[in-house]
C-alpha cells in the first residue's frame, strides 16, 4: 500500500497531502478514492497516525521556502513571529 501511495503522489506531483483509501474485506482489494494535495492532518495525529506531523510539516515548508528563495538570491525569515 505504501508503495502505491508513493507512486500516486509522485505522479501527481504532490509533496504534502493525504490519500484516502478503503480495503474491500471480501477481496482484499485496495481502492484509493481521494487525493488531498494539501495537508489533511487530523485532530489527534499521535493517536491516529502514530506521530505528530506538525513539526515535520513546518520543517518541510521552511526548507522549501529556503530552497526557493535561495534560487532567487533572496533571504527567508525562518525565526517565526511573536508567540
């Protein structure tokens, strides 16, 4: 299943998102029915997916912004705003 999802997101050009699927209990067939090309995190990710994805998402977005801005010779502010 993981390989299928990786292939789907690679072909679709999705870097952050979610794939929804069901498994037919009678046949074991996997059916993918929704591709969310934006984050699709749940309210209790540690319980649902086994880890907290928010830090990983933030790190990914910062790295992408830095890569993009570096290619344009600009600087990205990554220290965050007031808390």
